[in-house]
């Protein structure tokens, strides 16, 4: 793999250098002495850091990790190399390993504020606020004008509910980088948290002057306007939010709430259903939809919606935390996977599947995400997709019993009975008490007319079920 990337990177570099060689005029130093011409350097083409950077640009994290591990061997004292490996581990979902790598990077190059900030960001992602605070303060001790440390320290204060301190740090960060719109947006949210709605509106309007289609800013402006009591203007902002981003579920909820107050229950219910389809992790959609059903005399539907509200409410905070992680790092495979797990647990497999797909795109070796993908495809009757997912797991881990057994069940559903029997027996060789394999072999051997074997597996399956019931 690295050899192929070396060829690609090397070809690109040589093309650039060839173009440069057409210029025959030497560049002179200020004192008049000509600088030596740049020549293609073989060591540059062989530098694994260069290869790793090219792979990172393509978001090929597994391959980039291989390149940077080679770079680590060659440059064991480089904090930059360790920090980049930490970044890759973050994308692949190993947060603890990423933390260790960033800590080592800081220890090696303690005078670089960017490494302190990178370490703080990992702690912030894991909600370790004290550790994040210390890292950002450490960066500012090195360079008090380093704006990323200011704004990330503000984020710590904001998460802790210390809005006054957060506002001060965001204001200082804006003095350093007045063009940084995300800082301005976050300051607006902090002002809103302090009840300073007029100042919040002004900051959001400045963001929208630069980015008129910024859906988050439009929505935040709608919320600020709503809190000031101007429902009509707020409704316009929520409508503009959806014009900028049709998937913005919270805007549907707000508009639905307004329609409820106007007693337009049918239109309001439509908004809440749309919000649920887009983002089933918003509990309020279920509560308000349940209230509409009850007002319409649909007691059963109302009770189901309110039951769903109680379940979703327990997971809502975690859903928002993972969404926030993805806003800060769109290549966070573990955040996608964790969202998928929450949605699966709540019964929203339609919302879970794309989360698993995203996790696998970032980290093709994420066997848990692949297995959950396969399960959703299998239960939905998409056998070819399920087969592909389980096969991909087994290519990476030949002893992953769940995937081996599930692939056998897929073969059985595809009427590939001989292949199913082979795969299911392989699963039992790995774990002899795997219930699903015994149940599937009961059917497989029955199809082949091997009744004695079918009955043996049926008996074992029944014994396993009885044993598990006793344990419960």
C-alpha cells in the first residue's frame, strides 16, 4: 500500500519540480548571493510523513496510520508525528490511545501550544473538563495570544455552565481573531444563556452577514427572537432554517409547537412526525405528538407516543453529546457508531443504519459497526448486503463468532444449505453454546433430510433457552 502511495506522491512532486525547473532565474538572498536551485530529493519521496499526509487528505486513516507508525520509528522524538497518530486514533475511535499519544507529544515538545490544545480537545471530547482546562491554560501560558486555546477554554466554561467566564474568553478570542465566525456564533449562544438576547442577536446577525445560509445561526436567532416574545419573527427564522437545511429537525419541532398554539393540530402533527423521521433523538417531538393524539381522542396512539417520549428522554443527552462531537470532528467514527447503538436500542433502525455506514467508511475495520449493519440488513431482508457486511468482518477476524453464525443464517435464507451448514458448524467450533447456530442447524439439517442431526440441535437449543431463562 505504501509503495503505491509513494508512486502517486512521488509523481505529483516530480511534476511540480519539473514545472519549476523551467524557470532558469536564480532567486537571490537579500545580500545578493544566489540561492542553490532546488533539486528533486529522493529522501523527500521516501518520507513516510509525506505519504501519511497524502493519505490523511483522502481520509484513508488505516493506511495513514501505517505510514505514520513508520514515521514514528524514524522520528521517535517528534511530537508532531505522535500528535498526528493521536489524531488518526481519534478518527478510528480509540480515544484512550489518542489521549496517551497526545500526552507523549506534549511531553516531547512542551513549548508548542498547538499540542497542548490538541490534548485539551481530547479531554473535552471525553467530558474531562478539569484536564481540558489545565491543557488550555497550559497553552495560554506558552502563548497568551493563541486564539484556539482561548476559544476552547471558553467551551469548557460553557459546558460547565460558567457563562460569564465563557463570554469573557470568547470575547478575548474574537479580539485575536475577529474573522472567526464559529467563535462569534458560540459567543452568541453564551450571551443567550446569560439572557443577553440583544447582544446574542447582534452576534448572530454578523455571522449571517457572512454566511446567509448558516442554518445553525438562523435557528439560534429564531430561538433568541422567540425568547424575546416575537413569535412571528421567530417563525420566519425557523422557516429560513429549513430553507437552508431541510433536515434541521429542531426547526420542525419549533414550528410544530407554534402550530399547536394556533390549534392547527393536523399541521403540527405533520411537523413532529417529520422531526422524528429526521432525528428520533429529540424527546419533545414524541411528547407533543402524543398530546395531539390525546386531544384528537386517539388514546392508544397517544399512549404509544408518550411511552416513546419517556424512553427517548433517557437517551436524549447522549444523542446531543455525540452530535456535538460530530460537529467538532465530522470524522469521529466512534461517535457515529455510538449514535447507531443508541438508535438501535430505541428501535429506530432506519436512523441507526446510516450511522454504522459512516463509522465503517471512516474505519473499515470497525467490526462492531459492520456486525450491527449486517444485523439490520438481515432483519430487513437485504440478504446480499448482510452477506457483504458479515464477510467483511470475517476477512478481518476469522474468529468473530457472531459474524460467522450470522453469515451461516444468511446462507440458509438464500437456500445455500450446504454452505450454511459449513459456516454454522464453524461458528459452533468457535463457541459451542451459540444458540442461533443450533437453531439454524435444526432447520438446515431438516431440509437435507438428516432428521437425527436436526433433532440433536433442536434439543441443545431448547436446553440453552431453558438454562438462560433460569439465569434470568
